[in-house]
C-alpha cells in the first residue's frame, strides 16, 4: 500500500506518514455520503445548524489536540490555535446567519401569461468535493465545507498532503457530533484529488493557478461546477497624501503575517517617487525588527516556510531581482534553523516588472517597493498582472482611497489597510482574471452557491391545445 511522507516544517524531518485511500475505499465513502445526504437535506436548516453547533462544541472540547497537530503541520503555535478558534466561530456564526440567508421562493404571477405562475425549489448539491491547500490547513478545509453542510450537502475533503496531521483529531470531533456519514476527510496526493472530483457533484478548490486550471478541466469533463480560489499577486498603492507610518504598519502586516504564506498577502508595493526614500527609511527598520520564532515557538512574529519547494521559488525570485539590479535592504536569504527553512522579511527596492518578484506569486515575506509617477501609472502597474484576487490602497482620505480602488482589477480592495479579506468575511467578492472562478465564498453567497434552483411552473387555466400552433394561423 502506498504511503506518503510528511515533512515537519520546523525540523525538516519526516515525522509522519499518510496512506491515501484506494479507489475502492473512495467508492465506499462516496456511496455512504450519497446514502446519508437525502435525509440530511430533508431536515430544516435550523435542525442542521443545531447538529453543526454540536460539532463546534466537540471541536472546542478537543481544541488543544487539534491545535497541537496544526502546530506540527505549519510550525506556528498562535496561528494554529487561531485557526481552531476560527473554525468554532465560523460554525456558530453560520448557525445564526444561515437560516436567514437560505433562499426561499414565493409563487409569482407570470408577466406574459396571467394563467401561469411560478415558484422555485432550492436543492443542495448531493456531494461537494473540497480540495484544500497547506497554508491554513484547517481554515481552508472548512471555509467551503461548513456552508455546504449547512445547505444540506454531504462533503468529502482532501486536505493537502503537506499538512495532514490535523485530520485525525478533527475526525474524532466529527464522529462525536454524529456527522461521520456526512463529512469525511481523505488525505492524499493529486491522484486522490482527481478521484474526488470524479465522485462529486461540485468541487471547491483552493490553490495555485496551474493546478486550478487542471481542476477546472476535470470538473468540466465531468460536467460539474468548479468554484476556484486561486493565487494572487496583490498590489498596495500608497498615495502622496497617505500617512507613511500607518502605511508601513499595514504594508508590513499585510506582507509578512503567517510568513506571507497567504493568497491575499501584499506582494507588490507602489509608492510615489517623491515619497519612495522616506517610505523605505520607515519600512526597512520595521522589517528588520520582525523576529523569527526560532528557537522558541512562543516568541517572535514569523514562522518557518511550510513547504520546502516554496522556499526554492522565493529564493529564485530574490536572486532574479538582484541579478537585474534590485537592492535587497533586509532579509534576502533563506536560512536553515533546526532543519527548517526560514526567511526574514525581505525589503527590495529598484524593482520593475521585468523581475519575477513583481510578476509571479511569491507566497513568502517579501516586500518589493517600486516608485511611480502619477496615480494613473500606479493604477496601470497594479493592473499589469495575470492575477486579480485582491489589492489595497492607502491614502490620506477614505474618499481618495475609494476613487483609486474603483480603478483596480481585483475582487476585493482594502482601503487604508491591507489584506482585510483575511480578517473580515462578510463582504461578497469574486476573483478577477486568473485568480479564481465561481461565486463568492464570503457573505451570503458562501451559502447560496451550494443550492441549485428548480423552477415549478403552474398553469391555473386550461392547457393550450396543439391547434394553437397550426401553420394556418
């Protein structure tokens, strides 16, 4: 039986193994989910949410074991616990909002024919497949799964093979809540993900653009919808009227929180030429003050690079920038501590769009700063990308920030802050360009996208006879 090694990001050692399910086992899981789903969908949404609240209680009771596993997965302690607490809050939040947001339909009189009226029935997809990434293993496994369950779907999740340790303690809570026939986690690699697509009625994927394209193609071949949340290269535009101290605070947090391993991280910073040097004078010492949480996991602000291959990508982008004339002010070298890969916040100036650090997703704590002349150029540079996930604008007034934001090709724009979609989940957004596909996973659409609308059309009079369509008129 094939097993996959799991690397510890703090030590660099293989300290866990996973055994992907066989195709026969996946068939059995899919059949079990399909058998249980109709009764689940037949329950009222209020009853479903009561059962999900019991799951939140079970997670809360076992939160330390789940957080400990997440800590081993990601090398982060505080963020691991925040992921667990966020999952509990998400379930309880949906328990309050889902009954109000669930779509309902009344009978409506036909406009073209008074004898006809129509209503709708909202039917959940039977089985939703979720393929989630390694950067926030629990959060991004559940961000789609929780509202799908609330809608009445059954869910099968393939977490990343890079960070699968949290699954075992989480599955205990799922069993305790009586949801094991409705929600199943199946750790494995790409073959497992492909198999889940083939056994689902809808697939949700979070990850890179190249893999997202493969998922979309597989979903299309199976004639099922694909909801994709893909990569980003998020810009931050700072205007001449901005408070530079506040802008530095937002830029630094937005770029290096969770070691920059988030799709909505700021990866390009555009500053007016007149403020460029002053901005760097404030940003560089702030970046230098950020501490690695090595060797003490309870100290510092920045953890290890979770995926060793990503460390190589980041190092390659930094070297490409250096070779093309950019200046690295702080950080700049992937360090090895305890066997893990670490990178201090890396501020780079003298960059342009010929460099991969300005055009390709970095997924690390790198802050490239580029000067611009005039806000029109700033907007053009910010939009000069294949990505359109999110962006940010920092200006002296909210009105000015909004004016610039409305010109950006991105699904969400933070105004006078950065990366707010990591902190605020109520605003619906959709990804632009190559950054995704499908309805928003935030706001009301986070729930309603898991329903299909069936139309019920009634004739209150006599049916038309065939004679009404005679050629003779």
